[in-house]
C-alpha cells in the first residue's frame, strides 16, 4: 500500500491515526536425532530390499522376465488377430520380443 492514491489524507481531520505494527519472525529449528534417522532409513531399506527379493524370486520361479508392453499383452491374448501367426513357444509373452513379431501388425 505504498502507492500515492492508497495513502490517507494526513491533513484531514478524519485521517486514521498512525499504528505500530509488530510482525513475528518465525525460525525453523531442526533437531537432529541419529536414531530416528536410522529408523526411517532402515525401514525404507528393508521394504526396498524385500521388494527386490520378491521380484528376483518371481523371475527365478517363472524362469523368464516379463514387461508390461502392449506386445507382451497381445502375445498372451488368446483371441487376438495378427497378420503374422504366433508360434506356440512365443505365446507365453516372455522377453525378448521375437523379431518377426516386432514387425507384425495387430488387426482390430
């Protein structure tokens, strides 16, 4: 409100009195506790390691790895029509995608 038009007319008898304004200043105070940091990081590391181990177990039990690409889903679909016949050994959707299927087109 420092614009000239926003200032009150100080010579007017109805001019508002000057007012003192006090603004509080807040400061952030950090309290470092090593054990809390270790707990937080320990839990995160534990869940991350558990997820990786479950993923490795899934790859080991299945014997192959899979992706969520459209071609993987299309290869595993039973009633999908393509301009190329899918060989029976390629219908499981495992990686890598065979070259002849990479060039195939889906018919809808």
